[in-house]
C-alpha cells in the first residue's frame, strides 16, 4: 500500500493503545529496534493496517510497501511475529511481497481449477446433448430475435430423436468428460446387435459433433480427447458398415398389381395409403409427398411446385390426369395439406410409413397384438419391399416403357450427370408430363386386366 503523505512516522515503540488512538489523517506509526520497519497507517475511514516497507532486493532503487494485516483483527503481537517472518525472507535476498502474491495466485488458480473440475464433473452427456441441440442445431430466441438453427425443422427433430435415443438412455447420466472410447463402442456394438447399423452411424456422427462443439466452447480441459471420435476411428478399423445398403428392390408389374390389390384392406391408414398412391403416380420421394401442401399444387395446370427437396434443387412435378382426379377428391376432405395427420392436422411424418410397415410385418411384436387383423398384415405373397422401393419401381417402369434416361431422371428430381448438368438446362416439363401420363395409363391397364 502507499505510505501516508504525512511527515516521517514517529519513532516510538508501537503499542496497542497508540494504535487505537490513531485518527484519520494522523502520522503513520513505526516500531523500533528489532521490529524496525513494521509500520501502521490509518486510512480516511479510520481503517488501520500493518505494513512492511523495504528495499526491493532485485532493484535497490525501488521501495516496496506490503500490507499484511489489519488492526484489531490482527493483534500487535501477531503482527510483530509475522513481520519477523517477512523480514527473514527479505534478509535471505527474496521479496516477501512477490512471494506472497505468487502464493495468492497459486491459491486462486487452485480454487479456479477445483471449480472448473466440479463444473466439468456436473456436465453430463445429457447436458452435452442439450448444449449442442439448443446452441447449434435448433432455432432459438436471442434478445427477442429468432436465430435459425443449423438444421431445418425436420432435421432438428431428427437429431434430437437420435441423441435422446441410445446416447442419453445409455450414458446420459455419466459426466461427459469421464466417458471413454470403450463406453461408446460398447453402446454402438449393442446397436449393431439389434441390426440398426444406419442408426448407429447417425448416433456416432451426431455424438462426435456434439463433443466437438462443446470442446470448441471450452467445456473440457485442453488435453481432452473426443471419445466419440476415438470410438469412430476404432469401429472404422473393424470394417463394420454403418451406412445403408444400396437399394436395388423394385416391383415388377405382377408384384405391383398384388400390392395395389392388397393396399385398400391393408393396415396402413387412409392417409398413408394415399401417400403410396401419389408416390406411384409421380415417382417422388415419400417424404416429399408427405410434406405436400395445397398452396403448392395447381390442379388447373396439373403441376406441383416442390421447393424443399433432398438435393436442394426446386422442381415442378407434372401431374397425370389420374393424379389430378385423385387430388381433387382429397381437396374436398382436407384443408391445408393433402396428407394430414388425424392427430395433429399437419403433414404426416414419412417415418410413420416405415413404422407401420414394420408393425404389419411383425404383428406379434406389436404391443397391442390385436391391432391388425390377419387380412391387414404384411403382403407375404411377394418378396419384402419398402415404401421407398416404389420410387425405383416408377423409374424402372418408365425405362421399360421406353422413356429416355434424361427424362426419367428428371421425373425423379435427380440432377444430370457430368457435363450434362453444365450444358443442358432444359427443364423437360413437357416430356415429364408425357411419360408420367404413359406410366399412369400403364398402371390403369394393369388394374383393368386384373379386374379391380
């Protein structure tokens, strides 16, 4: 502390009575003889402090003032004892103030480290997941302003579902910093045993990203290694595939007719059946059909504007006469969406088709075993199929009818390969309409031949 601006301190031996008598603005008191250098100051508010004033052992031209106690919390006898300890440090050629400041810093750093360790220990995997979802993936409100997340609403819901599946259920309560590579590999191995390889890959990808995001925000120590990334490396060395197999399934004409004959009485809901029908007439992805809205469909021109697609390229879907007539009937029964959920009123989720398909195929594993009658269960007269296989069915059927490859690819919304995408900017609208009409007529001919 700074020395008082008064004249030199008195040279009388310090006493408790003299210290108590000190007033604001009075001279600093100094001890004598073996305690020479021990001083007492009285501040503007009457606070009295013991301090040691000495020459800096590393720079003789500088004087150091070091406060080490306050009266009466520290008694005079205690102050003299501590002063002697400080003086002995000074005689040893060291700076008492520098050493004390160093000890204070070390104590503060130790306390900060202890606090940080406690925070890290309390930061569970569930907290990690929420931090990643709320701060990056999902839309959020900041200072009254909406900030869009890094994923679209459907993707936001999917990431939350993915991370709140196995990760939160299995290791959610563990401190995120204590999770080891083995914890994650064991979790993934159990998923592989269930046969959900693709979902295991999604879990590993999103959990790795969640850890990387938290590491970037300094939620872990500097030497922390991402356990999900380590597990990903370990699993990749095993050669286990965490991606879906390339689809090759399509329905030939005979299988397609059996499907259409079975569909009306199947266990699919009415809305799901309608999605399957429009998928067959258009070749669109079932997710695109599920997300359809009336505002994008023009029944007069027979077009459907698709703005949100898998490849990010908007396109116009040409509707056949059969598709238009079908949609006209649906519009009489729906409001905003052709394929609404009976529970929420908004578009049904694409995954509902896959879930229903699984329930129909495995009725004994459904919680309510009487949910489906024997007539409604899976179509076992043809090899296994999925709703997405209908898209390959349309593409294969168009080719069989003689549709040019570029037109058929445009029907599906695929971008042309190689230099074609650079130089060919024709929209193929008329061609798509022509061949989708031929395909719809072909389906009609098959159904008429089968008598239904």
